[in-house]
C-alpha cells in the first residue's frame, strides 16, 4: 500500500472515530446535565435570587426552553453546537467559545512547558536507571519515581509554594502576572516567573510514569538476543545504547507521553486552582462550583477533543518513526 492510500485511510478512520466520540460525549454530558441538581436559573441569577419573583423565574426558564422535553432541548443544543455556538457563560457573561479560547491559550504555556520537561527528564532518568540497573543510581531514581507516583499534585503544589514562595520568597505565590498590572505591560520575564511553580508542579508529577516505563522497556531490550549479540561483537557504552536501546524504547515512550494528555489536563486543573493561574483549569473549577452549565459542557467537549488530539499525534508519530507499522494500522 502506497503512502497516499495509507494516509487517506488513516485520516478517514480517525475522523470517523472522532465524530463518534464527540457524539457519545455530547449525549452523555447532556444526560448528566438533565439529571444534575444544578438549577440553571438560580445559577444565572446568583445572589439576586431573593429579588426574583416566581413569574420572572418562569420567564427566564421559558426564554431558555428549560420547560421543553430533554430530547427537544438536546436537538436545539446540538443544532447550535454544529454551528459553532457553545452558548453563553453564566459566570463571564461571554460566549463559551471565546472564554475557552482565551483561557486555553493561558493554559497552553503551562501544559506545554510541563509536558516537554516531564517527557525529556522522565526519558533521561528512565534510560539512566535502566542502564545502571541494580546500582545506587537505579535505586534512587526508582524511589524518586515511586514516591512521586503516589504524591497528589495539589499537595506537591502547596509544598512548593510554601518552600519557594513563603520561606525562600523566590517565586510569586500565584497568578499569571503581577497583580494590578495591565496585560500589555507584563514582560516575558514576569510571565515566566509566575509560570515557574505551576509548571514545576506538573513536571515533577509527570516524570514518574515516563521514567518507570522507559526503565522497564530498556531492561527488556538489554535481555534480548540482539543486545547480547552486540555485546559479543564488542560494542560497549553509549554507542551500544544508542544503536540498540534508544531506538527500541523511543516508540513506547512517545506513545505514553502523548497518552498523558488527559492526566496533564487533570493536573493543570489542580495546579491552576492552587496557584490562582487564570487558565482553563481554573475556569473548570469555577464553572463547577457556580453551576455554569454551558461553560462546563463546552470545556468537557474541548477536553475530549484535546485528549483525542494527543492520541492521534502518537499514532502519527508511530507511523512516521517506524514505517513497518503502516501495514498493521492500515
């Protein structure tokens, strides 16, 4: 099968899967909303609930179509969704798509930095531990990773904040920029300074899975016949590791790294809430606590798309790095 036919079938298959996923997520989310104890009218009115008469509540419910049967409401919501209309956020009083775009751009710097650091550092530590198995270095890295794997992100964030922000006063306590300063006046250095602790929190937690997985895969390679044959031919050191080790453990590490998009998104929710970082994670918490149903639905759909994009990127890299997999995935 030539490249064009393979990529055509690949793209068509992934597009069909994405469509099925979004439909299933949409139906499930709407079902949850219909059975949720959240009152959309009360969430919209907020503190003015006591000053709103029952007649006004009915008018608001009728304006939004809340008195219609669930299938009718779902059909209306799905029709607007297909046109790119996710509704209006009850908290921000702005279109949901605009809120998600603005908040995601803020979260992208945080998640991208943490994702890159955790992947590179985790892969390096896993290779080092596997190549030096049984040594003090191997035991130290395993202890470090196993400890991190059982460490909640919010607890680690609070600990880092206490040490670096309160005791040492080296980093700001929170936010994405100095308080009271206009966005146009914030320098790149100030943004990086505020980004440091949240990104460090996500990076440290994300290192564990990559390092432990990479270490195990390298140990399997080192017990293989071709590794022993290379040793018998006199290959040693980094040249042996590069030719027969790194190539064989790169694909599993890439797959696991992109599969961690869901964990990265979940971790960013906790980190942004702890550090008051104005990203998509903090908006998710605010929408949940204040009953902003349109924003919750929009973020849930976007997160499903975000996680699927990570898995899709892993599949594409698989096919590019190892062309032999085209025959299997075609």
